[in-house]
C-alpha cells in the first residue's frame, strides 16, 4: 500500500460545499475520506453521491452503529447500496450484532468493509472506570473488544494508535487497524485524549490513519497533507531496510 493510500481525511463539517471542496482539493493525495454524523445529518444521505462526484473513490461512513442485531443488519444492507467503502459500528454492541452485520454485508453486491469501534479516543482509562463502569483500562478494553470483533468476522477495528502495537500482536496481520486521533507535532489535541503522530501510528501497526483538523483547518491543506505522506513514507523506508 502506498503511503498516501493510508491517509483518510475526516470531513468534519456541516457544510456540504466545504466537504466537496476538500475532496476536490485533496483526493489526489490521500486514500479516502471519512464522513461523520455531523455531515450526514446536515446534508442528508445524498452527500455520498455528491462526494463521489467530487472525486472521492473511497468513503468511510463513520456511522458508529449500535443497536439490536436485526436493526444493524438492515442498516448495513442500506449503507452498502450507497457505494460506501467502509462503515463502522461499536464492538460493545456484542457478538450477535456484529455477526448479523457481517452476514448482511456479505449479501451485498459490493460489500463494504466492516470496522468495529473499540474505545473512543476521547475517553481516558479513568473515565472508562468511573463513567462507563468497566474495570479494564483503555488498552485492555480495546484489545478485549478487538478480539471479539475478529471472532465475529469483522474486517478490522478503529482504535487509538497508542493501542495499535498491542492489537497487532494480539490480532496478527490481515486484520485492519484504523487509527483516529492523529496529530502532527505542534498541532492542538482538541477534544482527543489518546493522540499520536502519523509515523508513530504506522510504526505501531496501523493500516489507516484518520486525519482531520490538522489538515482541513490548515491555511494550506495540500502542504499539510503532503507532510503526512512524507512522514509515513519515512517510516516505510526505514522498515524496508530493517
């Protein structure tokens, strides 16, 4: 996989025109775009066609599905008809929910990749214990849910790059790891807690890195995304010589 193909740009906006402009500007330099709830709820499901028309070949629908198995399965069938490349759901929905989603995706003519969300990168271990009620810290909870997702037939997981090394060790090769919370050195952390750089993420075993405000809020998004490409290429060059 080329370095640029690993980069997914988060279209975190409610402005459909702005999102289309980002796609037109950045599609030659990245592997795909993440479409989140803000944009879908503001622009409607027609946004997927519009972004395809703007030049997006791969769209990752950050739907974060979490419901009873039958409802999630029906949602996956509908999403597959929109030409989405990847869609996610919460692994905490359980094995039956994920298995139903996998079965629904396989029935589609062009099945999307199914990715399980483990622990949101905005949550710390302390918040997991005190607010969510799990006895595990963030890293252990991520690995636990990722193993459940793999056993359920999912294609990969969304997880912080800080857990990517442990995930790769536990899950082996071939199971996708998608890492949000990516920031370049000097960027603001924003509302993320467990963040890391593109090079750290890839070095730890991530297949895809999701980059949002670090690129889209920059005065020169192309220049910024090329920095991300160069950083990933440097890691891959070093790996090839080890």
